[in-house]
């Protein structure tokens, strides 16, 4: 039996174009899905970080507002005592 002849390419002869296969398409799809998942995860992490910062700022604002209200109440009581002394 004779062996099948092999094609010899000369210098400068481009390699034959390979048609995309189902396997390469599947790998590309998996790669794109992984990139999409990573992007989505980054967006979730950024959202969580922004939400955490905003929540902390709101807690600080509430604490300052409570402190201000306590100070105003104390000042009001002091004023009432001064008025009562007159």
C-alpha cells in the first residue's frame, strides 16, 4: 500500500484557511460567557461598595441629626429656665 501524499507548501504560500469548528465556537462562547460573568461580578461589587458607602453616610447623617435635635432640645430647656427666672 502506498502512503497518502502529503502537501508541501513552498515559502510564502499561506496556510490553508481553517473553517471554524463547533469546538472552537463553543470555546469562544464559553470565553465570552466568562468575560460577561466577570463583568457582571465587577458591577455587583461596585454596586455593593457604593451602597455600603451611601449607607454609612446616611447613618452618620442620622447620628448628626439626632445630636443636633438633642442640642436644640437642651437649648430650648435652658431658655425656658431663663424665662422662668425672670
